[in-house]
C-alpha cells in the first residue's frame, strides 16, 4: 500500500480505498508452504466472476470486512491445512503431528492462577 497520496493542490482530500484482504500463510521449517489462503470482502469479485474458485492458486474465502473469523479459520483448517499436511507427511513417511503458533497477546483471562 502506498505511504502517501498525491492530490491536486486545490483538492481538500483524497478519496480513500476500501479494498482490503487478509492473507493466510503457513509453512514449516524445511520451507514447504501450504497453498495460501485469501479472505476477501466479496464472494466472487467481478474480474473473477466466471472463474472456478478451485482453479485459483489460493484457498479463497470471503467475509464482509475481509477479517479472519473462527468459522473461516476452521474452514481453512479442515479444507486446506489438514489435507495438505496429511499428503505431505504421507509422502515423507512421517506420522501426523502438528503444532500451532499464534500471535495472540496472551492467554485468555482467568486461565492463570494467582
């Protein structure tokens, strides 16, 4: 995204852009990457109207604000992450074990004893 906007000297303000998306990226220490996820505001943007979402190079999801929600996360987990990890581990001959790292600010309130 641009850091600044150049407008005509007589203009009082520049119109803002409301287009946004969320990227869901996942990989392991060896460098294997899972198909990226994209959360966009529209179910199907106009330029992609007649395209199959299965042919996209990303796992496509939509939300009115382009935010990650618990429902979208579980959908991504079940439809994208688990099948790809199982396939990768089966090809490597490894057992199915996974860990999740989160960027949440800390544990939920009430789970720590004083």
